[in-house]
């Protein structure tokens, strides 16, 4: 099964703030989620039913998996010290 990716509009803005190398690596990791939505190293966020996170250095990618329609929604991308605020 191959999932479709959707991005919240705020994610594109968050990506533009990153360095080019971080941005490229993060986008690559996001694209890999299409084939494997729960890769090694991913973790389910406590207190949520369907939010997960993957790591890239000091950055975190928060995403939601909708299994019934095969969609992954990228919710937030940010530095580890700020990403979990206001989730």
C-alpha cells in the first residue's frame, strides 16, 4: 500500500526557515513515509490517537496517519525544544 502525503500550509513555511541540507533530508524522510508510515525510530506521541514523530538531528516531524483513506498528513516540522508546544 502506498499512502498519499498532505501538508498543512504552515509546514511549507516551517520548511523554508531551515537550511538547504536539513530541508532536503527532511523532505526525503517525509517521502519515505509513503511506503512505510511507521519506520524504525518513529514514535507515537503520548496522549494522541494517531500522531507520530520521526527525528532528523535536532528537528522533529510530527505527522498523522489516516489508515482508512491511506493519507499521511504532515502536521509540524520544527526544532526539538519548540515542536511539542501547543500541539
